[in-house]
C-alpha cells in the first residue's frame, strides 16, 4: 500500500522523496493524509527502500490497496522526473475522484485535457485493463501504457503485449517499455510479422535521459496526415514467400488444426479446394499482427466477395469497409483484443491487401478511395500448375 504523494495540512501535494531530503535539516513534525480516502498516513524511509507514504492501520482505501513493486515505484518516479526536467506540467499519482482511479502520471503537454500515463509491471487481466482504459477514454483522457521488464519485447508477440499496443500513421503498430535500472525508455514501433511465420520485426528507439522525451508523446497526440505505407516486394522475394505460404498451408492441413479444418470446409462448400486457391490468397500482408483469423481464410472470403461483382465495377473504400464489418459480424474476421486500437484502425490493417491486388492486376486504382475491378483471380487446376506459377514462369490471370 505504497504511495509517493500525500497531502499536508495546507492541502498541498507533497512528495515522499523530497520530504526525505528536507527532514535532514527540519525536525518539525508534519501530519499527512491520503489524497484518496483522507485517512492519516506517515512517511516511511530507509537506506534500501524507496521513500513512500503508508496508512497507519489496515485500510479500506481501494485506490491504494494494491501492493507495488520496487520497479513500479522507481519507474513512475523516473518518468515524473523526466517530464519535470523539461518543464512539462506533471502530477504524480493524481487521484481522479470522478473515475475513482489513480493514474501513475497526469501530464499536460498542452492546454487541452491532460494525458494519462500508466506504468504496468505486473500481470493484469484483459477485462481490468479494458475497464481502466475505457474509464479514461470515456472522460476524454488520452492514455499511454508503458510495460515493465517482465513483459520485455521479443520476436514473438504475446496476447498481453497486444493489449498495450497503439497505432498511428507515423509509427504503425507500436508500444512502450521502460527499463528502470538502465534508465531507458524504449519505443518499439512499426511492429509487423515476418513473412509467413509468427515472428515479428520492429524498429526500436531508446531514450536514455529527459532530452526530447515529452516530444515522443506530443508527436503521437497530433494527427499526422500520411498515407498508410505499402511496400512492394521484389519479384524474387514475393515468389519465395508465396511458396512458403503454400507449404505452411499444406502443413497445417496435415495437423488438422481446428481453424484449418473450418477453412477447408468453407472453401469446399464454395466449390474450391486447397489446390485451386488463387495466388492472391497467399499474398503477404505486414499488418496482420492485429488479425487473429488465419490470413488465407479472410483473404479468400474477401476475394469471393469481389468475384461476385462484374468486371469494371467501381469499388469505394466505404463499400470495402462495410464488407469487412459484415465479415466481423459473422465471425469470419476476428481481431486480437487491442483496446488502444480503434475498429477503423483495425479495418485499415486490411488495406495493404487491397493495394496488393492492384499490383496483381485484379484491381485498378482510380483515386485514394476508389478502385475498378480489372480482372478475376485465377483458380488453379492442379498442384503442378500452382507451383509452376508461384515460381514465376506463368501469369495466372484471366480477363
């Protein structure tokens, strides 16, 4: 039941760390109260532990009822110091009575509503994380979560890490982590899956001091109008990835995974098989880190929707978005639980696939939000034909 901030007799916020220093020269006894429950608290200090306030007796204070690790205490103190050094208004452990929540930091980057920063060092249920996040958002607070050492980013994303990922047009999918003992904040940005595997790639930026630390959050609070990046792969790289994706699909068929079985049943009902699947179903999409559904599955359904339309039909982004929403409603497309990413941002994760259909000649781009159906996907007759085409010796397309 640690806290770094309390109220003095003048109803002013006082910081435990600062009081520890002042007490060396000031012997006057002060009385302090909890800013949340208004009960008396006292200053605890020692040579080993972080100075903090604690309740005198067993308390019913809900806000300060959760124990905190040393990493959490040191981390939010470090973040607080970095903002203060840059002259950014910041409040540590600010209590929000209307929400009955106590974010680690409340920061004013501008004159508008302050942003909330939470430093998460321990496990947290998705329901609890969503509840806290929605509480802030519903009251017009922008919220940023920073992960502790227990959740260090590796080459594979966990469901827990996805809870704290955000997205914008500058950094793509991104998240923050803080190494308290090295005094380093890491921005993990442009997170995307590598080819057909579950491994992810990213860019990493490290902040070792206050520097332009607050700018990192300010840039993301500003809407930057840029087109979502679409990367056109070299032809040889694409061939290799198509073959890898085809082999992966066959391997999953042998293991009879539930989703794979459901996929096979679906395409059989529509008159196709794994052999006949068109090339477009295998096209790689970088932004699939947000999509839980098997990539071949949702691509096939989206293609089938396109196939039903006449050639030269004009498609708008709104029509595509509506089709994607129908797929979501039917559970044909499922996203990972990512409370900090909006539905529209998740839907935009599929746009690189639409762009890839233009490079394959299926669609022709007219404007930023309009496409013309130029050709139909080609459905293969046998395995040999597919392998030959994936190797690049033939263009599988019919007009």
